[in-house]
């Protein structure tokens, strides 16, 4: 029997063009969801179809997040689920080598889209009396060579807890998945288009080694393993769960 946990639910998935976000979108559509998929890459339009609307927007700004929320509300009349998936390490270098501009860029990429999208969607969920938000965080809050990214994801965890406190009695659940290392196809639009130097390749390999070593299973996860946790928290099966950061890292708690 086909799972239909999201039948007729209106869902926004951000960062849906590639990787985890794309797999979440595909699986939610298979389970009956009506989707608005948002990304700043035009690749997101490849997923458009019946009950799947796509939108390009810069979610590092409130203007972009507000546009996405309004788009979903106008098309579907309600917003039942928000999956905040935008983010990802741009550089993997020891902290003393980050420039001020790089530090700000990491925080803008991996914290502000979640802050803005929660703020944009929350009024609609409050008006309708309920909803579910799932933020994609990371076990990299305890990691090496990506301090600004870890700090941004620590902010996502705090945002998750605080929003859950404020809205638990108002019908809105807010949870996060702390994703671990994940095997995925090569990114068609890289986060950092610049070629890595020899030293940068060494620093990147250090985070790969540390991620595997910190996992009790000693491996990376799959896109489906990450998506399964996100779909669970977004679904009514998790109706008594809020304010939780669920590590999905093979035993690495972050």
C-alpha cells in the first residue's frame, strides 16, 4: 500500500534543486504532497509538474523568503509543512584562515535562510492553527575546519528550540534533523566554484576522515536515510515531537 502521509498537504521545501532537498521533494511528492520547491538555482525547475510548483529566490534575504511563502499561500491557500534545507559548508579550512567576508558568507548561507523562512511562514501557520517546520541542521556543530558553518548550524538548533517553545501550544511543531556526512551525486552547482589548492584538499580530507571516524557506523549516510528522518518529523507520525534536534549521523551526536 502506497504511503500517503502528505496527501493534499501544502509543503515548501527550500534548497530543493540538489542533494537532500531534491530527494525530500521527490519522496514527499510520492506521498501525495502539494509542493512549492524553492532554490536560487534554475535547476529547481526540472522538478516542476503536477502539484509541484517551482520558484527561484534568494533566501538569504527576507524579501526572497517572504516571496516564497506568499507564492505558496496564494497557490494552495495554506502552508502545512516547511522544510528548511538551504545551507552547506562553502570553505573547509582552519578558522584562522577564514577572512571576515568568508565568515559572514558562511553564516548568511547556513543560518539566515532558515531564520527568514520561519519568519515568513509562521504567520500563515498561526492563522490556520497549525503546521510543522523541519530545519536541516548538521552534526558539524562539533567538527573541524568549518567553524563558521558549525556556528550557523548551532544557531539553527537554538532557533528550533526557541520556536518550539513559543509555538507548541499554538499547534505548530518545530524540529530539526542534524544531518551527518551524506553520499550524494556531484553538485551541478558547487557551493564554492573555485578550485581547491593542494592544502585545501588536505583540509577537506580531514573533515571527511573526522566525519567517518566520529560515526559509530564508520560510513557516510545516503540521501534516502536523511530524507526518511526529515519526512518522519514533517509528518503526523511525529505529532507529539517538537523542539527536538534528531542526529542522523550513524551514531555521531554532533
